[in-house]
C-alpha cells in the first residue's frame, strides 16, 4: 500500500479504538468509521457501504473513496446497523461471505435501484446470487488492483444514477422557475456519467480488438493454404476491427483530455517540421481523393517549446477532415504564423462548407454531417478543441455553404496546463 494511503488510513482511525474478532469490538469499530465519514462531501453520488471482515482493508477502502460518503462494517450485524442509520446507501461493496438475505433485502428495500459489487476469493453462493439478482453489477476476484476497484466503483455510481433517472422519468412534471437550475445540474451530472459509461465500454473493447487484429495478421502472413476468398474475409475483418479500434482510441483520448489526465511533453520544436510532417502523414489520402495540400509558414519559423505530438494531432484531425470533405481537384491550405507569445495555425479547404446550424455543432462529440464522405468517429474536432485548450489556445471555425471551411487555432509556446483533478473528487 502506498505511504499516502497508509497515512490517510491512520487519519480515519478513532483514537484509542482496537479491532478484535469479538462482536463488541467490531461493532465499536463499525460505529467509529461511520462517524468519521459522516461529514464527507455532499451527496452528489449515493453513499457507499463497504463490508469486509478485514478492518485494515476497510480502513484502506474508506481512505481510497474519501471523496464519497462512505460507511464501513466488519460484520453482517454492523452492516445492517449502517443501513438503518444511512438509508440513502445506494452502493454496496462487500465480501459475499458476509452477505445474508436479510442484509441484501434491507439494502434493496431502502434503495430499489441500489448497485452491488462483490469482492471475493470464492464463488458466490446460489442463495446470495438469487437474493441480489440484477442488483449485482460486478464480481471482483481477489486480489483486486486499486485502479480496477476505483474504475468499478465509478461504473457502479454511473449505473445507479441511470437506474434512478429511468425511474424518475416515469412521472416528472415540467420544471418550474424554482427547480430549473437544479434540474439542469442533475442533467449535467447525468451527461458526465453517460460519458463515463461510454469510456468504460470503449476501454473494455480495446483488448479483445487487439487480439482479433493480431490473429488476423498471423493467419494472413503465416498460413500458406489460405484461399483467396479466405484472405479477402480476413482483410474485411481486419479493416472493420481497425475502424472500431480507431473509434475506441478516440473515445479514450477524449475522455483523458476532458478528465485532465493528459500531460504536455514540451520540447524544442521547429514550426515548419510539425506542419510538413502532418501533411506528409496524409499524403496517401490526399492522392486517393485528388486533393492538393499546400503549406505556408509565416512569421518566425524558429524553434518553440511545444508538444509536437499534440500539435500534429490537431493538424492531422483538421487536415484529414479538409481532405475527406473536399472535392476532386480541390485544395487544402495549411498556414502557420510563429511568434514568441502565440503560434497561429489555419487549415482552409475548398469543400462544400457548412450551414450555420452545422457550424454551431461542429465541435460536439459524435457529430458527422456527411457520412457519405468517409468513415469517422465524429470525435476528431472535439479532440482538437480539447488539445488546443490544453495548450492554452482556442479554436474557431469560419464556414459558409459552397465556400469551404477554415479552421483557426492557436497554441502558446511553453504553456503548461493546471494540474489534473483527482479521479474521485
């Protein structure tokens, strides 16, 4: 266990308390832990009840989820007491060996949309499974990695919120002036939880996709008896899997940007090199679509402290769109203007342009206005906006129907964003 976590655990201990195997000592421990967590952050999320016979593990869990309202119990009796004291408990993280029908029944009686996560070294009994039913979100096999545990609890929080929202929509009157702001806040939270779920699904898909692509490559390159039709089928599988992997990676990249988990790697970078390499990386696509890409460097083409990879990613997203939505024989002009305080970039195309309505939604996630122009996730512009803000800049769009589109963005040399926020606030 890392040192900061150990220190935090000691801070949750009730002075003079001792935890032994007898019921009275455990009850005292349960009470002290619940008291220590009584005044935690506001209940934007449901209260979490951790149930495990190991008091050291409980202290660790209380510390790990200190951003949540959290109760803890080392026994079934203590867990029942906690549920009666805190009927708003909506998440149960427990060793199923301590879960009785009575405990599960009281938990779901207070919170019918409650979510259960088991942590177990053994199979869950049929009786416990039957009592918990659909309330069980996931069973984690011990030992559990901290990152997996945190991610699972975040998922459970999202599932709990969506279950409650689904029930609340059954009979919700239109919001009036007094509760409108509250309702907007609730919907904003739900939108964030929805994004979390999309990210979670994307993360779980990436590993099997990599396996599929790996076996496709092995079969194509090492199987001499593979027929032509078989190779064609494998090519199609690989092409589809690569498209899905690109979407998954875009979802995860955008999630990391929005959560402040992306850091800048600044290094001396020549402006013309970044622009030229971004254009060259898309040369094949430009030839295929008969689009001419041109570069122009203005101002000082010197060396700047930049994250070249992230600047190139913004340029590649904008240039690929400019090529994709262009006409045969069209052009894409990429301009950069270097200055010590700020570097300005511009990507201009001769495509069909956008309507004002389309332009207002261009940077939204999963937006695709012309699916016939090619495949894509609809996340490229959202990622470009996030990476631009990460580097202290802004991005804008100037477009009119029939007159193409011009994207302009800026970055500040040497800029470092503020520290990322913690995973659990």
